[in-house]
């Protein structure tokens, strides 16, 4: 008899990647989300296709939907025969599902881009069966038109790996690592060699007004900055971490190739969303730049990524007030209150010194017409 | 519902942060005089910040009600007013405690609708943009409700609290995780919003101390109840988690402190 897996967050990882790697013969999939459009489709359709890109081809897997619920229905939801719960709803939304997680006895696998969320959940629900996972993959939250025509829920992932902290029993293509190795190797590489250049590609892509990451990477100036930021991080990690240099170089090259992948259709709006979260003090932009400076590497390209994040405009984004904050504060106050930098520390001084110069350089990117820049 | 336009919010953030610079410069702080009662201190910085913010707010053509300006009655009856406390927690400020702040609130028909609170020593800037949206340093906030037994309670007491108020303090201290008195009411309320505390209450607090912070608390989903007093610049309030507010109200009523 199949067991139930509840997936909280039916976005890229939840709807796309997890059902690809989990064993369909062992599990039924129950999805929880707050996006009504996705939910209605999940409720209406009995199945959808999740595609994996392998050898430049789309390989499809049919995913049967057992049921789907709105996050507001969680108070009344009782799930029998529950084997696993995956959380991939976004770090900011964890607080909204804590009461539901308290009711769960099954292992909870947290696939958020922040290991701190595991501690936060553990502390709040007083359950030790909470495990961190690092999906080393890019999954778009949509797919090309031809695949969407077949099924509106179609979604595309790369051929990646799902690394899970040792402990839970999961049937599927999973790699289990000790917590120490997961954090030291996979998470470090993901945070700095994936997240940092990936979001920089997205913010620059937004500046030049393209829709997908691979479009942004076609622009030679964007590509130069993204590859430059990757090299800054690579140099820093080699100096600072006891991780094989071959592994770091392989990882960096793999990521650059991922960003250029024309089959992935990874939307800029997805990768660039919530810029204030991405500008958190220990995160992929500010934290990355700090780490470079600490190791004597000048983060010239990462600084461009940071300034392009300040300039991100999307009226539908939860952080669309970043423009309001920028315009109402001096750079000194913005660094202090919004970025959390101490007055006079190197990154604070650098940003204050270079902000206008970098901003002008980035504004110049906007002047290129899409067709001229490839 | 939006009460205040984007440009005005930008201006308010700008002047509040500029004012925070004046406060952060701790050179040349002079205690000018003690109001009655003696614990209420006025420094040159209170007056400097008050002057700076009042000038900034004047551009909005909405009258300003401030701790350092008078008279109260002439201003409070207007439809819209700014309620301003240039330094909430002056005693803390001169004692080198970080618990002080600048508080600006917009009152419309005697309702607290907009607030901006800056706690310079904590690098925190709170404001709301509507009755459902508020932020700390740009990050959207939502209060997480807890029961009184799981609550840390922040209390604002006047200079000479009554025996009943002290008894309430004792009772709530037993019901909850504990009661604290920080000496900065706007900070108490803002820290309730972000769940450092779960509830805060105060009796006979000044309108300018709480106008901004209570507007922020309401927009974060905190339960806020207020007991306004006719023709007075003081009020009683309880703000925070639903259950905790309910329990404190119940205890206050038992002691005859809340008469509605």
C-alpha cells in the first residue's frame, strides 16, 4: 500500500523536483500551497508531467496528484498514513505552517534555502525528526509553451541531486550525507557558487528586461559580471574552506552551464524575487561580499550584483518597496538599517563610495536593445 | 486600505532617520529641566529633535501634537494630527541604556492610523504603509499570537503607579512568563509586534508615546484595545497576542482598572 507524502509548497522544488526523485510506486503526493491558480489546477487535473533535462532532451515523468489543499485549510487537515513531509514554501512562510508541523509525527524534510529554518522549526515544534535537505538542481516554476500545452502544470528540472541529512527513510533517488558534510560541502557550494551568481544573473537580467536566466546569460556584459562573481566566490572558498578545489571548480563550471541552459526556462521573476531577503546580512549577496573582503578578495562583480538587487523593480514582488526605502534613505542609513552593516566597516565604506558609479554602469546596460546584446 | 501616500512615507522616513542622527550624537547632552513629576526629564536633545521633526511635519499642514509642545486641547480636537515624541525613554537615553526611540503617529478622527518608530541604538526602523502592512527595516511583519502562559509582557507604568496597577503587575507576572518595564513604551509595543514580547500594556500613558507604535501593532495583526480618556492626553492600552490581551483585560476589569 502506498504511503502519503505531503509537500508544502507546490512551486519549483515541491511540484517539480521532489516528485521527480521520489519513488512513485511507494508514495502518493499531497500538495499544499497558497497560490490559487496552481491549487485549482492541481485539484482539477489528476496528473501532470515533471520533466528532467538529460543529454539536451526532456525526459517526462507522470505525477499522479492525490489531493491538494490551500494553506488556510491546514487547521482542519488530518492526514492518515503519512510517511514524510517536505517543506519548500520559502523561509519567510515557515511561521504560517508551524501549527500544522506540530501535528505531524512523520519525518519533516526542509528543502529551504536556509539551514537556519531547520533549527527554527525544531525549536518551535519540539520534534527532533526535522532534517535539512539541499536540492542541488535548478527547477523552473514553469516550462516552455509546447510543454504547457500538454498540461498547464508541466514543469522542468535539470538532472540534479537531492542531498538529505542522514536519518529519515526515503524511497527514491536520494543521496544521504552526515549533517556536517551536508552543511560544509553541499550547502556552502550551493550558497556561494549557486545562489550568489544565480541571483546576480537574475537582477542583471531584470535590468536588461529579459524573461529567463538563459536570455540574460546571452548578454556578454551580464555574462562577464556573473562569471566574475563566480570567480570571486571560487577564489574566496578556496582560501577559506577545506573543500577539494577540484570539487569547487567542477561545481562552479556546472553552475555556469546551468544558467546558460536554453531548455530550462528559469524565470527571472522567480530567481530575483524578494530582493530584501537576498540582501540579508549573512546571505548570498551581502554575506558573500563580506566573505570575499574578509579573505582579501575584492568583490568587484558581487558589488554590481548587490547594486542591481537594489534596482530590482517588480510591482508584484513582496519586496517591491525596496525602491521606496532606497529613495527615502541616505546610503549610510540604507546600509545601516536595511542591510544591517555597521557604520565604517569595509563593505559599508565600499558601497557608499561606489554606489553611484556602479549604478550608472548598470543603467548603461539598460540602453542596449535586446537584439544588439547577444 | 492605504492611508498615506508613498511620497509622504519617504519624507517621514527621511526626517526620522535624520533626527536619529541628532540623538545618536551623544556629545553635549544637557538635562535642561525636570518636569513635574521629577522623573520626567527634558534634555537639549529632546528640544532639538522636537524642533527638527516639527519643522519637517509642518510641510504636511497637519498640526503637530508633541510632548514638548503645548497646548494639548487646542490640537487634539482637529480631524488629523501628528503625535510626536522626540525621545521616548529620555531617562534611558541619558543613562546610556539603548532603550529609547523616536515616535511619530498620525491620528485621524482620534484613530491611530500610521506610525513610524525608530530605535537608533538597536538599528531598528518600524513603519506601516496601510492597516495591513508594516515593516521592520524593510521586512514585512506579522505578529505570531501566543497564549498568556507563553507570553513575556512589557509594561508601561507612570511615574507613580497606583496600588491597583502594581497589583495587576504582580498578577500578570504570575500568569505569564514574566513582566518587564523597559521605560520606552513605543519600543515595548514594537517589540511586541516582532514577538520579543507577546503583549504590552500601559495605564495613563501619553498619546504621543503610543500613537505611532499602536498603528504599527494594528497593521501587524496584533489585537489592540484602547481606553481613551475625554479631554486628556493620556490613555490605557493593551496590545499583542489575542489570548494575552484578553487575559490582561479580564484581570484589569477585576481590579477596576478598565471601566468600559
